[in-house]
C-alpha cells in the first residue's frame, strides 16, 4: 500500500500521465471530429503510424521540428482524403475502407522506412522536442511539474481540445458538422454540401491522428520503431465512445486512461510487479478500454448518421 | 456527385471494373519498384517466379495459403452476417494454444483420435474467444469492431505469458517457445515427399462445408438475412441475436483452425510469431473473394503468392518486401470501389 501511495504522490508520475495522454488526445480529437460528421475512421491506427514515420523522417532529413509536425499532418490528411473519397461520395463500407487504410498506411510507412534506411538495425535518433517549462506556473508544487514542464506538443494537445469544443459548439461550422452526423438530409436542405463537410472533417481528423502519431517519434521518444503505435489508435476509438462523442469528456477519458497506463508501468517495478508476469500489466489498458466500452455503450449518444452514407436523392 | 443504382449491370461493367482495379494495383506495384530503383517488369516477374516458378515455390505458396483460407473463411462468414470480426488473429492463437496443450504428450492417443480432438478443441477455443465480443454486441450493443481489435492484443499478451510460463519449452534454451508436438500430433503430408500437409486439404474441405452451410442450410439463409437487413430479418421472425452468436461461433472456430494447422502441420511448435498478421490479411482475402467461401480458396492462394513471391523478390532485387502489403491493401480498396462502380452509375452535378 505504501508503495502505491508513493507512486500516486510523486510529481514524475503525474508528468508521465500527461505525457502518455498527449498522443491519445490528438488522435481521439481526430476520431471524434470524423465520427461527429458521421464517418467512422478505422484508418486511425495506420494513420498514426504514417504520422509517426513522416514527422520523424522529415526531421531526420534536416527539417525543423514544427515542419516535421506539419509534414506528419499533411501525410495524415492525404490518407484522410483517400478514406473520405471512398467512404463519402462513393459510400463504401467504412469498416472495410478504414481497415484497408490502416493496412495501407502501415505498409507504406514500413516500405518507405526500409527504402530510406535499408540496413539499419538500431533506428537513428533525432533531436526531439524538449520540455518547455512555463515560467511561474511550473514552480507550483506537484501540479507545476506535471502540467507545465511538458513539451510544446503537449500544451498544443490541451489547446486543441478547447479549440475543438469551441468550434463544435460555438460556430456555424461546428453546428453544420454536428448536424451532418445526425441528419445529413437536413444539412443538404439548407443548401450546404454534405460531401464537402464530411470530407473536410475526415481530412482534418486524420491530420490530427497523424500528429498524435508524430508525438510518439518526436516528443515521447526520438526514433521510429515498427509497431510503436501498438493499438493506441484502437484505444482512441474506445475513448471517443467513452467520452460520449464530447471533446471534454474524451479528454477526461484520455487522462484517466493514461493514469492507469502510467500506474501499471510503475507497478511493474514494485515487489508486486516482480511476482506477477509483466504481460498482465500490459493487458490492463486494453481490458480497461473494453470495460469502458461496455459501461458507456448503454447510453445512446451515438451520432444518428454514423456509418450511414449519404446519397443525394435517395430516400 | 450522386450514385445511381443500375438495375441490371452488364457483364462488361461487372468484369471491366474489377479488371481495371487489378491493373491499377499492378501499376502501383511497378511504380513502387521503380521508386526502390529496380526494374518494374523484372520485379513483377520475380514476384511471379517466386510464387509459382517452381514446384518448391508453388508448394510454399499453398502452404502459406492454408492459414489464409481459414482466416478468410472466418471473415467471410462473419462479414456476410455483418458481424465485424477483426479478431481472427486472436482466435488463431487460441487454436494454436489448444493444439499445443493437447499435442505435446498430454493425451497418449493415436493420430486418428488425437488430431480430431486437437482440431475440435482449437475450434472450441476460437469460438469462445469470439463469443465474448459477440455477446457484448448482442447484450449491450457494444461495437464488436473495437472489442475484437482490442482482444487481439489481450490474447497475444496471454500467449506471450503462457510461452514464458507454463507452456515454455524446458529444452528451448530460454526462448519463449512451446515444446514440440509429439509425432502422433503432427498433420501428415498429403503426398510423401511433397512439402504440403493435410492442413491444406482440411482448408479446402472447410471451404466446401462453409459454402454448403451458406447456400443450403437454414442457418446460412438466416445469416444472409441478418446481414442484408437486420430489421427485416427480425420482422420475419428470425432470432437475430442467436444467429449472430452462431455466426460468431462458426467464424471463431474457423479462424482457430488456422492456428491448429500452422502448429500441427507446418511449424510443430508454438512461437509468438507464428502468424505475421494472418488474421488481418484474412480480411483482404475475404473481401477480394466477395465473401464467397469457394472464392476465398482462390484469393487466399493469390494473396499467399504475392507474399511468397515478394519475399523471394526482395532477396533477389532488394525491393523491401513490404511492397506486398502495400499492393494487397491497395487491391482491397480498389476492389471494393470497383464492385461499387459496377453496380452504380456516377452522376455529376
């Protein structure tokens, strides 16, 4: 018990929580935007891989860190465009296309990695984002270190949640976006383009997923490994459900999830961790996500037109 | 733009678009080969030669196709009833674990009894793995896409735990691998001297059986009805929930046979890398076959050929073998688009 208390009271633990939550926040916001517009984006896992690779590769080949983030976002938007083209105007199965995009984006990243670095065994490193303590605030006890001694991308993640909420609930664009996920016919009747809105949402959402992936290679770590995304994309889909498709609650879910994840990592290093197989701890995040889905799925707040293609003139 | 259904698509339309899709995939493959600094025609030639250029290559392709037929069937059965089973990977490993549990000396039975017992236990384990997400879907309305995906990670970690714990081979020099199966527990070769085991025959038989179930049985009819229109099926008195659960049992069992056949037929023991994503590739196999169980056999051999051919080409020409994954994912996307275009006309403006 004392050990567990030690973990929970240490400032470095809470700093780790925020760090682990950051890529999830980006990708969860991305998925949330897609789903609010009525498109389930199962390309998320692969788009995160593509973002992780593209951002890292850009910096490795001499570009600046922020340019790298932009490159990652661009790569994500490109796959988003492909996803959106197939699922929105052509109305193909969002399940099949999404999984296809994940397979394609993952394979393309690995192919490009092998092409660029044919014979490396240890992946080369880049000069990643460094923590940027915010004056005054970072001096606060416990909270200061955890919240305000992070890398710039983490601050951006939190700003993003505020921006997404603001746009979604306080602007005409947000209203149209939410409406297109609930009742696309009504949006079309208003003279707005359902196709345009949905495609835009999927592209922007996919761009954000890619930035989430880039966080892994450019902020959390400093190199690219195969399988480094490791199911985070799928977890973000669960987090969107957990957050009942609302940005604020999804953020809460991401932080809660990251708390458990950081906790299991610390727990592995205690006496208890030495007795139990480490796989049990690694399983926890996935089991928690499933549990969260079960608990939250009973509340029906799903966008009404999620996964329903819209074809003008159909009844 | 707007899609307009075509009442009776012409043959040229139904064949033309899939052919264009295939051509586009090959064109992309050539482009990637050029990007890697290789001659595109030589690269494609090497892939074909590596997949089917010799008796050895062909048998290698059929061996690789075996697990893909099983996972392809698992996906085809599930997707037909709109049960999105993305967890064939987990079900495969569940089957493989059962094969190891029974096949390493626990049951002192002759082959004729032991092998069916192993296959049955594998199917049961795989069915149970998918029953979880299926029950969650039917009872609580939890989306099975995410749960089956997440279960893949859970099951893989569980297998890793078993391989470093109770199932660890004491003679394995510390590697996380299981003990080897006893000779009685191995699937024999179909023809002496040819490196092709009975798993392949079992896969063919399974495909025919699944086809019979889908086209000639009440369950098959109900599965299709549920897939086409859930509300209408319910209205017609079909017990939708129960049909979904039965579909899950069949689908999970089929995927588990892939694990059984890899362990008992090809490998002889269980390691963590026994499946390089056969579960996920099964989705491509099933979709390319338009969810037709007999078509799955053909597309599985095709997909296996691309993988085997690309491996051999990669060694010879130096183009990364991930070219196979790119081409197959593209083929999947191209093909679903082509099928849609063969059924709908695009109207602009």
